[in-house]
C-alpha cells in the first residue's frame, strides 16, 4: 500500500466526495481530451483500499482450476483499449427528489487506455463447464456497506464486492472484456484496482471489478448485495432491473457553467458516449423550448470511448443564455428531458442544461 502522503498527492487533482472510502470526481479538465490523465480519473470505491496477495484464482465449475500471478498475466498476449467508464450514480445530485447514495455531481466519468489480456483467454484456459450460468468476479475489497457515510448508516456488514456476467458476455470476442494491469501506460495504482481488475466496455463501471481476487464459473444464478441489492434500478412503477449498459449522454465541457462571454462567435465543445453507441447526433438548443441545432460530432476514435463534439455559436445580443445538449446513439436512444427517477438514483442521463452570460 502506498504511504499516506503519496496517496494524498495522487488524489490531489480530484474533487473529493468522501474520504473513507475514497470517492472523487474528475476535475472539469479531465473531460477535455481524448483520454483522461490517470491523476484526473474519477475514483469509486465501496470499501477501504484492500490488501492483495498478487494472485488471481479461477475456479468453480471449470475443468482446470488455476492460480495466476501478475507475471503470468503479463506473459499472455497483451491488448490495449481506450474505454470510457462512468459511475452508475453519475448525475445523482440533479435528480429530484434526491435519491439515496453518494452525492455525485456530473464528473464521475473518465476515459483511460487500459492494457491487459482478454478475459476470454483466461477463462478458456480454465475450461468452463457447459452448465455454467454466470461468471462471478470477486474483488479483494470488503467491509460494511454504508448507504450514507455522513450519517454512518450501515446497510450490511461483512460484505465483499462481487459482481457477475453471463458466460456468453464474458466469452464474447466482440465484448472485448479485459483483465487490465496497466492504465495509461503505467501499472495500476491502488485507487484503480492494483494489481489487476476487470474492464467491461459499454457497461457502467460497477461491472469493472477492481482488485480482482477470484473468478468462479457458477451453475446457479448469482445473487449478491452488489448484484441484486444495490446497483439495481428500483423503479416506482415497474419491476426492478439490474444496472448494465451506460445510457447515451452528452456533456458540455466548454464554456463552463456561468461563464461570461463577449458578443461574437464562440465554439461550444463537449463529449458524448453511450453503452449502445456510437453517438450519431448531438443537438443544441438555447431556450427552454426552442429548435434544436446539430453539432459536429467527431467520428469514434475507438469502439469504447467517448466522442468529441463542437458547435459554432454566434451570439450578438447581451443577456443570459441557456445551453442544452442532447445526444442520440446509433441504436436510436436519445436523452430524455427528465431524469429517469429510481430510489438509488442510477442512470441519470437527462439532457444537460447549462448557461452563460453574454456581456
């Protein structure tokens, strides 16, 4: 584990939400580039940083149980992918009435380049049994789960962070799921899952289990706190659903909310992403009910990372102007005007509303 002062320096560029366990948003500049520098990448932890013995066990319903070290993973063919990860609670503060959970603003999203080996190659070496129904991923982190760290409201004690995927998803070459051991060209740091983690492109980051300790193929449906208790859409008017793919979303990165501009031509910029992408359209509106105008959306630089967009805005009259940005993806999904309310505030992808003053 890093010394406290080293860890503090590594976290200094972030906007802290809670210190114990450490949760923090990226700074606004973390969303301006094609990728996010490691020191600006948001952090989501459910428990304190764990100890890890450096081994990964693969077992359960497999023909060849095995234990791998970091060196073993590095000896396998390596792959590199840029992947956008978003916390399922990103934007929770904008939901009304305010749901339970961490008070995330709008910056619990980042993009990094991850290096590792394909999950499917590791699983195939272990020879999954044909009657396996889920692949279970267990992190080394554990403890009591706090619904509200400020009020110390404990939901359950003695929990370990575990999630699962179907074998079809875990083994699908098109899913490109990684066991990652590097981030932006350097070994993973403690906050990002060292020594190795899962990276599941297209899904909210809860699926990308950090500090990976064990993988099991199981023959019964997995029901754990972070699979069926939390990270579930608890809708008020229809059956609950598990949190899975990221929802289509556009963010304005420039100008900043409340910026003061002079009359003239200004370029509005932002990022857009979707778990069912790519994003095909970003449209802007400058009133609460006005017409939408298309922005220029950059072509995807990769299959799993956000896309830049821009709009040349000519404004001549002084005053306050609202700016709304709405994204649509290739599957036809479009951002709603109102956040999809659920008890724990997951998946808020409502149209972003910002404003600037022209003087």
